[in-house]
């Protein structure tokens, strides 16, 4: 059995990996949004451009899936980027149902202009760490991502599992199933 890092009796949210990762994301998100605001840009717009540049995504669906982002909201961001002349949309030659996204020359120039802003914010956030600590953290986070992607989705547990009282919602759901 793998090592158990948490125990129900001593678990505290502020000590959990989920909480800490979410806090890092939230604080960095705020900082980067503020840094990009002077350039009339958002972090989500940046993510779309950089994902296209780095070949991490080719369609809006790729991005929505990766970020668990609402496809309607993402479409609005993509519409904005297209109106600004930063990206293009074109039907896939392999599957006409698929709309591929591409960077324009202006989109590439915009990335080059904003890259120093992003790099500066990332370096400021990581200033307390040595190069070795940074590499270790990145390696450990990548290992965690890889591990989580290999896991099967958790099975839905019954609301009465482990002696827990069923929630009102679970009770209503169970009574509907019996009818």
C-alpha cells in the first residue's frame, strides 16, 4: 500500500496539497492579470496564444478540455482574439467538423511582446527558490500530474460510506430511485 500522507483525524484544509496548489494558482493568476491589464490582455487570452504557439492545442476543444473551461466562455475569448487579428479559425482538412485555430503574424508578435511580462512574473514568484529547488518542484509537480492522469476516475461513493450521514440531496435522489 502506498504511503498515506494524510489522516482523517488530523487533516486540515490549509495543509492539503489541493489547497496550496489552488492558492498558488489564485495568487499567480491575480498577479499576471494585473501585469497584463496594462497591455489590454488577460491570462486566458495569453494561455490560448501560448498553447497554439507551443503546439499544446489546435482547437478550442483541446483548450477547454485541458483547463476544464466552459466552452461558451472560451468561444467568447477566441472570438475576441480573432477580432483583434491574433488568431485564425479554419476547417480541418481531415475532418470538416473540426475547426482548427492558428496564430497570425500579429499573434506571434504579441506573444513576443508579452513574453517578458510573463517571464518577469514567474521569476518574481519563484524568487525564494534556488535553481535546484525550482527544478525539484517542477519535477515533482510533473510527476504528480502524470500520476493523476494515469489513475482511474474515483468511483462514486455512497453517501452513507464510512458512517457518514446522507446529505439531503442524496436522500432525495435515493427516494426517487425507489419510486
